[in-house]
């Protein structure tokens, strides 16, 4: 298990931190759908075959899948903001490479670099957990998690407008400009997280995971071109199984693995990741089906005959609704928990796809479908990081959320391959051109509904949680961001050491004293109260008395975190500063208040 240290004092997140991180996530997500409006024209624009042109999209997908867990682990080790800026910088370089070329190979290189920015989303979620108070964390993580859908949805009409009226290279210039703006805002507004995981980067694990993912995702994305039963496709799938099994065995023997498979195998983490695949499948179906339906000529009898820009605008509510569900998610999750919110989101997605089967005859109907699906996908995506963070140690949030983002990417990859195959096999040949049919669109919606049903079954078996008001002690500090740091430090310092110095309230110590109270105000006896210094080290410990009282001496003046844990209760943390005078500071952990100085 990774140890946690605080490499520097915590910096308070400003009110602009969440919007800036969400903006960075949206900018990154734009890369996924940037070329959708011009995808059919890529063979002509790059002077290549249709098969080769698909690599422009496939390369971004593969690099994004590889980058998410790797950048998450690097963020845990070396700083999440630092790795976020690095991800955005690589994206800017890739956008500029693509902007200056009309050749296939440099375009693929540029698009591969752009895909590496997908690691920014789990890094942003990790930064939020490390810095934000609890009352702001739910809606903030929801917005960051949904940014992948928000960016993808908003990029469609914007990219269509640019591609229709200017040179298509302007798409990349615009992406580079957005990336530079995101970097500047991040450096100016977002503080670095003080939380660090001890250990070194698992390079063999990173290489093994990269090889396994490429071998697995490559036949998924190219299977329809190569043939699903071809030796190449089957051989790559077999090689992926072998490589990933060997990689898993290696990771189980490494002291500081890239991915902690023991943590990943926990019921809550495993089921959440599997449900994430299903949500990814459902999300991508609407992005593939509705734009085609809207742009097909009305002469087909079912096409809606809209322009590229209008089609993008009709699908844009998908991303907008996802963005506006973040505060709704926060309220629902605070009252019912992320498991229930995930179930509600999946039910709304099922209703959206079920109703969408009969809402395909007018443009306004596609808008209704987009709004419903956006609300459901927004709630589902928002629930995923909360479920993951609640099940993993604080020092592993970056890597764990990176793996969860990878699961969503796998879902979208599977969706792209399966829906592409369905639309191709049900298409009509009109003058040598394959035209998708209404049958193909409806079968695609049924597949999405089936994926949602699987997701509902998985989410149903997620463990239930008791409401926080009955399981957590009450803390007086509003700086709940200290909880992530203190919780991990407390667990590890107390795991192998007996608590000493069982002082009780009333002793004339120069330090901190007070009482440990439960949420209902009753005293908690024999709670472990630990004093943690600014470097994350234990500076003292005590057991609370029968009346909940405790007292702790301080070794020196300065900032500390008081952390408490008791059987049947969740952990808490309170930030306090001791200035070295003779009067003790009375801390009542049930009362609201600010950081206390003495």
C-alpha cells in the first residue's frame, strides 16, 4: 500500500478552481469529437484510403486509453496540477502538429499526442478531492466527471460551424488556443495538491498495460475493417489476454504498482468500473446515431434533411444537460448516496433510449431525446468518481479515477465498433453508397438499452451506505479538505502502533483539548485522536475518555491537523494552529468554526 506525505502546506482552493478545472476537462474532451464533422471527408483531405483515414480517430482513442491510468499515477507521485499542465501541453503540441500538415502520418502523430490529454480528467477529480471542502466536493466532481460528455457534445456544433465555413485546419488552431488558455488559467488559479504517494513509478507496469490495452483496443476499433473472424483480429485479442494476464501477475508482486489490483478487485471498485463500461457504451450510441439521422436526406423517407450545423445544434443539449445536472447530482447524492444517484441516472438513460425508438421523425424529437439522455448520462457519470473515491485510499485517487476513465473509454470503443458494424450490416446500397437505415438506428438504440440494463444490474449490487449523518463524527472545521490527508495518515500511523498518552480533558497541557462528539451530540469514548504535523507525521495521540474528552500536548508551535477515528464512525479532521502561549485551546469537534489559533 502506498504511503502518503504532504510535500508542502495546503493551499486553499479559490472559487475559480472548480470552473477552471472543468474548463480544462471540457477542452480535453473536445479532442474526441473534433473531427466528427469532417470524418467522411478525411480520405480526400489527407489523400489516403478510407481504411487508413480511420487511424486519425483510432490513434486518439488508443493514446487516451493508455494515458489515463498512467497520468493518474504520475499525479499521485509528483503532483496532480503538474501532470495536468503536462497533459494539456502535450495536447497543444499535438494540435499544432496536426494544424500544419495535410499528410496522413504527421496527422496521426498529432492526434496521438492530443489523446494523451485525456489524463487531465482524473487528475482534476483528484485535485478536487485533495483541496475542496466536503460541501463543495460533490457538485465539483460531478461537473468534472461530466466534462468528457459536455466537451464532446458542445464540440459537435462548434466544429461543424468551423468546418462548414473555414479551412478544416482551423479546428486544430482553435483547439491549441483553448489548450493554451486552459494551461494559463490552471497555473494562475489552481493550487498544487500537497498530497503525495510514496514510492516510485512502475515503468514495467506502464509498458505492460500499454501493450495490453493497444492489443485489446486495436482489434475492437479495426475489427469491422479487418473482419471479426480474421486471423489478425483473433490473434490480437488472444495476445491481449496473454499480455494482460502476465501484467496482472507482475502488478500483484510489485510493492508500488501502477494499478493496485487488490484495491481494484474490491466489490465497490470492480462493480463501479464494470458499470462505467456500460455507461460509456450508452453515451456513444447517441453521438453516432442522431447526427447521421439528422443529416440524411428527407428523400430516404426517414432522414431529417438537416445541415451539419443544425444537426450539431440538435445534439448539443446532450452536453448542456450533462453540465446542468452537476448541482442536481450533488443534492441527490448528499441525501441518497452516489449508488442511488447512479441507479436513477441509468433509469433515465433507459427511458431516453426507449422513448427515442419512437422519437425519430422530427428534429425537435431528437432534441427531446438528447435532453433526456444528457440528464441520465450526467447523473451516471457524476456518480462514478464519488463511488471510486469512497472505496480507495486518498493516495490512490489519481490512479483509481484514471482507471475508471479508462473503463469509460473502453465502453465508447466497444460502442463505436458494435454500432458501426450494425449500421454497416443494415445499410442500403444506393448507387454504390452505403446509406444507414431506420432499422439500423433502432437496433443501435436497443443495444444501448441492453447495455443500460446490464449497468443497472451491476449498480444494484453495489454495497449500500448508511447516511453520513449517522456514520460520521462531526467536525468544527470547514476545511474538510484536510480529511483526505489526515484520513490516510491516521490509518497508516495507527495501523501498526499502539495509541499512547491516554490523556483526558482537564489536564493542564499546553496544546489542544476538547471533546469528541457523534453527529447527534453524544460523547464518543475511546476514540483515537491523533495530532498530525504539516509534513503528515504523527506528533501525538490520545484516547478520549468516557465523556469524550481528550487532551494533546504540542511539540512546537505551528499548523496541525487533529484527526479522530472511532469504531462505528467515519474519520474526521480539524485544522488548527498553535502559537505557543500557555493557555490551552478548547476544541469542540461538534461545533462549526474556523481554523483556531493559540
